C-alpha cells in the first residue's frame, strides 16, 4: 500500500463503525467511510464533539451537522502546495488527502526528466495533481466538466503561488476534449486520470467505470507524445482490484510504448491504531523502470 504519510495539516485520527475522524488544520470532521467496518473505542479527541459531522439520511444523501464554529472555508498546506477546504455535499471537502503520494510520484517523474514536460490532467477536480505538477515545473492542461471545480482549482493554484504558472484551465467533457486534442495533433508527455465510479455527461450520457474505463484509456493513449513519461490512473470503485489497473495500462499503454506498470492501494495512516485505511487503487505506468 502506498501511504500518504507526510501531511502536517491533515491527520486521520481514528476510524471505525463506518466513520472516520479527521483533523483538517485545526478543525475536526467526522465523515462516513464504507471501508471502516471494524469497531473502535473512540477515545481520540474529536469523536464526542467534532466541529462538523456528515450524517447520512435514511432517504439517501445526508447533511453536515455543525458542532462548533466552522468557517465556510479554510486552507491546509502540503509542503509548498496550499488548498482551499470547504465541506460540501456528498461528504466531500474538496481534497482527497490520500492522493498526496501520487502528487509526489508525479513530481519525482517531472523533476528527473531533464526536459520540458507537458501534463494532461483529466477529471481534474480541484487541482491537487495539477498544482503539484506545475510546482515541479511542468506545463499542465487541467480538464473538468464542472465549472465550479475548475474555479476552485484556480483558487488553489493562486493560493500556492502558481497563478502565473503555465496551466490551461478547460471546462469540458474529458472524452470530447481528448478527441479534439487528438484531431488537433496536440500531444502530452504525461496523463493523469481520476475518473468517477459513476457519472453523467453534459448530454445525459451515463458513465460507469467498469464499462467505460478501458475504451477511455484506449482513447487517451492517442494523446500521448512519442516519448511519454508517465500515466497515472486512479479508481475509487469498491471491489476493483489494483491488478485490474495494471491489466488496463499494460494492455493499452505498455503494448504501444513498452515501459513498466505498478499498481497498488492508496492509504492513509491511522493515528489511533497505527494501521492504514485503504482509499482506492492507483496504477502507475512509467517509461523508465520505477
């Protein structure tokens, strides 16, 4: 398991009984987590009176229940990267802290390349990977279909001192954008994909990861340059093993370019137990041996 263990402004304090207790800066949040099926004594500070708890509704969805004076938004940092945090619908905060290990992976690849690197970040959300790659010196094309998420990502870039970095901000359907980029002859040295498990396109198209991921990776492979550096593929779909991502990347990317694929779970260390909470799977293809 690849652990994102270098945080100071974030901490997974405890988890169990379907919930996790987190510290985001100085604020304590309790959120649902389907992986935490065990019991915990809940002795960690914050369980009894968190600043906010996301409570599931029996009719679906849920809402935040405030227990303290929680601001509408605040900032947390990871090294030189700064992010705006805002509790929002569907339990999210605008950041997936387990992705920090992927940010470090991408930065290592970019810094050791010894050449200009262009990165295409698809389903780019609030821009964690975008600003990590830009901070490492890459030019980045950030693509997400949600206007609000792209605006949020731009705020994160500005907060990180990267408002003038070479980042293209694109609001578009990822597949349609990639199709146009291929027709234009535009190519990228690295591609990051963070597709949802389920979603709908702007015209009502249904996206199901299990059905659409393989053809999407096939499409995206056409946007790689002649000397690609890396491809990073995330999955949050419960039950989809990391080895599936290896199979997809090897069948499409390695078949065309050679190289190496390694896949594993992403995880967060749990302060109370010393164990780790699994947070999805990631596949990493690299041209050079990792």
